[in-house]
């Protein structure tokens, strides 16, 4: 997460209007999720990967590492969809027997699993595009324009700010515990961890009071109002997004179900 | 003498657990003065400061701003908080936003200014603290010194008349401390009234017009730096040290390098000069 945050502030699409980037990411995600063809999400993924690597300048290694993260979850989910249980061998492309029951894969299930796999990766790549090109606060400013309640947005931005301080505090407490052999044995690790959380809680509580005092000293009256960064709008980007989405939808219609198996 | 801008009269305050934080504190600050409040940790400096812009209300006594008792309600309180800004010790407890622009614009936005006005205040404050180039940087990627500057810009953007700095040089390295003192000098030249709390007796001695020494919620003594630091008993009672200039000066008199009548130097240059003079007279 911290790594993503570092890359996002250095990415080359930082100056592009956050609403345009959010629009592209969300519309493409919808196109992936409604797709009945396995090719559409793959095309979307290639497009997003291209934008992330070549346009935003995110290192290929880091991006591919990120893409591998959801694979584990995906594979487990896929297995449960692809394999089914039956007592008749008919319909199975491949099967084996455990006791009296047959476990195997059917063409229909395989197609379903393949479609789910490509949809998921397509949608994840869209989210990564947003996460790697648009800082949190700008996503929040887009949400503000979409009339999301101010309370949620204020909480989001405060949490985002204080996550880093929390992690810093946790790291320094951990270092000071380790330097006093707090994590040598399993037992002492458990004890140190519980003390770490206790200390963190106290610190967070104290800091939240200090922050409230400091806000009050600057005339806080129950609502956080601030200036937000202005971005130039580009009609070209909107046209680009619309063309991309229409192409994806047309692809989907033209290619139809696009079956791999059977 | 200039107008008394801020005044605490016999204020008393105790914390929820019953500890007395302030005991009959009196303090008068004149417009344009450079005030240093000295005292060890827990002497009540921060608690006193929180009374000056109405965050805390005294149990007894009163706080006056420009001769009038301060009001703890609505628009008047907001006006007071605009006129009296506090820069807190730990910038991580003051900076609430992950964006420098959002952070600095928070104060002026609360004053109900137009967007263009707010923008002007922010730009001016960032320029004064030399942080204009940080406007697009996220707060959590700034160095400690940069965060400190942004926390000062926070307050400057509200264009206060009195600025209170709580332990401003704590945790700053010598370079950043020096740059901070330059910002203080500039603010002082613009006619702002400045109050700092510190344990750094050398800084207080050379910089301040007037010192207050606090201990356990009381003001032990007040006066010009050279007067205050001549009262060694009080300085010791407040768990403070003597500034090296004062100590060296007295030591030089004791071993006969300087005549007993020579006046206390305010800067090291003044000390070297009087040594020089004595040497030349002998020669």
C-alpha cells in the first residue's frame, strides 16, 4: 500500500484531471463485468497495462507484482467453479472417481471459469489504473463532486493522513521492543504484540485529541472545508474514454460468447 | 509604551484529575513585542497558551485581548482565534490533511473568505515560509523541518496579529532552527506580536524583548532578559540553565578578564568586542 502511494505521486499522469481517470477506470470496469466474451476483459487489461506502464511510467516489475497478488485468491475460487461432482460420467470432459462419486470438469463450467477469470483480471487492472495514477485525496474530491456525504469524505481523508503516522508509531514501538529482545521467543512475541497494540491505541487517542485542539485553534466549526487542486479539463480525454468503451462493447457483441471449450 | 494587546489576569486552571495547571498567572503582552516564556516541562506554558485563544476557559481570572475580556461564543471567539494563532509543537498533530494546499487553506476557508481571497492568503503564507514548491507534495512525504514550516504557514494564512509558537525549535536541527529564527525576525519586522515557549535559554536570551519564567503553573519572574538572568536563584529554582553568554561573562569578570562594571553582552559579538576593548586598553 505504501509502495503504491509512493509510485502514485511520481506517476506521469498525475496532472490529468482525476475525474477523467476515474471515468476511464470505472467505465472500463463496467465493460469488463458485463462482458459475455472472455476477450473483451483481456483487451481491457492489455489497454490498462499499456497505460500504466507506458503512459504513467510505473515500472513493469512493480505492476506485474501487483497483478499477481489477486491470482492466489482467484485460483482457489476458480477451482470450485471448474470442478463439479456427479454420479454419471456423461458430460465430463475429464473426470476421476473418489469412492462412488465422480469429480470432473465440464465444458460449460470451464467456460464459466475462464470468463470469470478474465473478467476479474480485467476489473482489477482497471482498479490498479486508478490507484496508480490518482492520489487518494483526488479520488475523494471526485467523490465530493458526486455528492457523497461530507462525513464519509472527511473520515476518509483523515484516515488516509493518519495511517502513515500510525504506521510510523507502530514501527518505532516495534524497533524499541526488538532492541530489548521483545520478539525472541514465540511467547515474548505474543506479549510484545499485545503491548504494541495497547501503546498504539493510547497514542492514537492522545493524538486525536491534540489534532482536535489544533483544528479548533484554527476556527474549526464542525466541517472541514479546504481548497482543492484545480486540474485542466481535456475534451480529448473524454472522447478517448468514450471511443475505448464503445469499442469494447462492440467487440463484446461481435465476438459473442467466445467459447474456449466445446 | 505600545498598547497592551493580550493580558492574563490571575488566571487559574486545573485539569480534570484535579492537578492545578495554572495558579494565578498574570501576563501582559504589548503590541509588537517578542516574548519568550521559559520553563521546564509541565510548567504550564502550553495550558496558558490555550487560554489565549479561548480553547481553554480559566476557572478564575480573566483573559483580555486589546483591553476587552474575551468572549467564548460564536463569531467573537472565531475573530479571537483568527487574531491569535498558535503553532503547535508537533507538526504531525497539527497537520490534518495529506495535501499541503488543503492544509494551509483550512484556516482561511473557515473565515468565510472567497476562494480567490483564500488562494491569495495561502500563496502569501507559503511564500513567507519558503514552502511554495511543496504545494503539490503530500504531507506524509515531507521532512520534519518542512512539516514545521507548513505548520507555520497554516497559521500565517489566517493573518493573525499575535502568533504563539509552542516549543518551536524542539527537534529541529541547527540549520532549520536558524532558518526558523529568520522567519521569526521577518514576522517581527512586519509588526506581529510573537510569543514563544522554550527551554533554550540561549535563544530566549538573545532574541526576546521580555521573558517570563514559569514553574508549576506560576510565573516566577518577568522582565528584560539581562535582568531575569541576573537572578540566578530564580533561574535555578525554575530548573533552567544560565545562557552561556551570561555564564562566560561572569566567569570573565571573576578571573579578571573583564572589569566588573562591564554590561552583559546580548550577542557573542558584543562579548568579543568588550574583550577586545580591554585587551587594547592594556596594550
